[in-house]
C-alpha cells in the first residue's frame, strides 16, 4: 500500500491499481477549492436589475450635463423646481393615460408594511411633467406672471426592459413653460434643447423629428377611423399591438413591430384629421425653427406615448439608430392642468434622459473636464509629524489646493506608492528630522526631484508651483454671485 496524498486530514491509499480514481479525486478536490475561492470573491448583494451605481467617473459626465442645463436655464429665465419622487398614482393615470405602456406596465407602486388607505395608491414617478403640473395647481401658481418657466433634474422610475442607455431608475432633465400658448414658445423650447445638446457636443449626431397631432377632438375622430381600418386585420398584428388597438390605437403609428409597420402604411393618416388651426400652428412653428436655423424633419408618424400631448410633439433621434435611441423629446400638453383639477391652462415642455445623453457623448468621443485631480499628497512619519500634517492639510484645502494625506501608520515607502496611485502632482514629506528642523520636503512626483524648505513657506511655495489659476475656491455669501455653482 502506498500513501498518495493527504487531503483535508484524510489519507488516501492505493495498491497501484486505482490510479484513475486517485487522479479523479485530486482533480475534483482542486476544482472544489477553486470554486470556494471564486464563491467567496462574489459580493453578497448586487444592484437590482435595470439599475446601476453612479460611480465617480460617471458623475463627471452627469456634472458636465447639469452645468450646461443650469447655465441655459438661467439665461432663459427658468427656475429650478423639485417634486417628490412618489405621487398619487391617479396623477399619472389621469395625465399620462391609464392605457399607456408607462402606466399599465412600467409603474412602480409604493407601499409599506403598514400601508394606510391614503397611502395605498402611491407610485414612483415615471416622468416629471405631471408632478410639476400638480405643484403648479397646488401652490396657486396661476396667480404668478404667466408663463411660469421651470426646470428640474432628477430620477424617474420605469419597469421597462433594460437596454442601451436606459435603466429602470434613470435621470432626466426637464423644462416646462406653463400658462401661455404660442408657437414661439415651442420654438424657444426646442432652441433651448439644441443649445444644451450643442454645449455637450452631441447635437451633430442628432436629428429633430417634429409633428402636429392636432387637438384631443381631432384624435378621437382619427382613432375611430383607425379602428375601422383594422377591422379584419387584427389577427395579422403582433400580440402587443393587438392589445394597443383596443386600448391606445395611436401607439400603432410608432410601433417597432415590422408586421405592424407594413399594415399601417395603408391606414388613414393622422394629418388628414388635424384641423386647420393646428395646421396653421404647425406651419408657424416650422417657420420659427427655420428662422432660428434649426434643421428639422416633419414626421407624420410621430405621436409619442403619453395621452396628455396635443398639437406639437417632437423628439431628437440618433442619426444612425433613429427612434430606437431617442435622447429626448416633448410637446404641448394644453389639457393636462385641467385633467389634474386646475383651470384650463396651456403648457409645453420636454425631457431628456441623461444616461442616453452620456452614451451619445461617449460615442462621440467627448471628454469631460477632470476637476477631481490630487494636487498634493502629504506623507508623514511619527506622532509629531502627524499632528503637523493635520493642520497643514487643512490650510492647503482652505487655499483651494486639492489635498489628501495618509495619516495612518504606513511606512514612508508605502505612502509614496499611494501618492503614485492617486497620481498626485506633488508630495509633501514630514518626518522626525523635518519636525526638529521645522522644514518640509516638497517632491515633484513626475520628475522625482525634491527640495527642503522652511515649513512656514510651504503653502506659498505650493501655490507658486501649481499656479494661482489652478486653485479651487468659491465664495458662499447671502447674495451669491452668478458664478456660484449650485447642485
């Protein structure tokens, strides 16, 4: 008998006739060890399907977009508004439409372990417009000078199939003009959106689609004509569009299903049912867009998926992917305020998905400014040096110098490796000898050169090395300057 191996404290013996069994056991044992190591490396929890963590590198894009949005909003007189992330479900059922995909399939309902009757009908917002209109009514904003102009930036929630640049929780920026109806306002809104897209350098990759879907009365007549056209053709529609024919026939016009697209070519056109006033409104709007040098494409099939739209609707499409990758859009919603219990009040607005915009930016090779660089890394050795480092780091930061410090017990070599990983421009070193001499070593991390200077000259020397133009400072006053960068 020969002992082949001892595995997990057990002796495996063989008389030489069972070599295959021995090899199989060893392979199985090694595989189980690998599986254990792999399993241990897996996180216990992950983000839910259709969501993602906004990590620091991605936040740089978000910040870049927000700054462009805020800048253009201030120029055009829009005021920031934020509404709750959850509202009464009826707001979305009335405004968006009970039989739209967004309400029927994508709405997240909100409940708690002890839900009262009043809280039973809450849902996460799938878009921003309905909540803003509710706020307009609730706070009596019809008494303000009209039109009232708002913008918002925030998350919305839709239980949709996750796809490129679209998540179940995603961010939008949104602009609304409420209280006045004129094609010039629609044109200004579209112009504002083109300026934002141009600021973030994706406008050249987009094309504007525009249509006029008439009044609510026009659409009711058209819907009946559409239903009549499809009599006997229902069985040729995909199941999803058979359902839409019964609940929301207008959605067939921009269906992505190939069979539906073929059949719809012979259907009555919405333009045949649009009244003369709507046609004139659309022609005037298009003339304003031309005056603003905004290229557009008339798209008679564009209807958008929300019931509150009237007359003007528009979207910005990816030039290569078309409607499959629309980055933003909007239109008029002249009946929405009344639907939500207010007085008849016209409105127009648009929203743009920020994740879709970021995807466009990355596709276009847009590099956003990097302002999170580390200017100074402070390294220390010994308790006295650590105490000096604390005050030095605080003073450097007060001067607008991006500073971090390793204040643990690591060796100087380890701290310098950390400075390299942070890609610090300079390192300041304070050890026991420097404390005694009241000096600081300034090391250029790129060139490897260093100098020892008196500690009371360190901040002045660092500012000179970095340049005053690179200092990151701001002033927080009661009367904030126009340059104040709000979140």
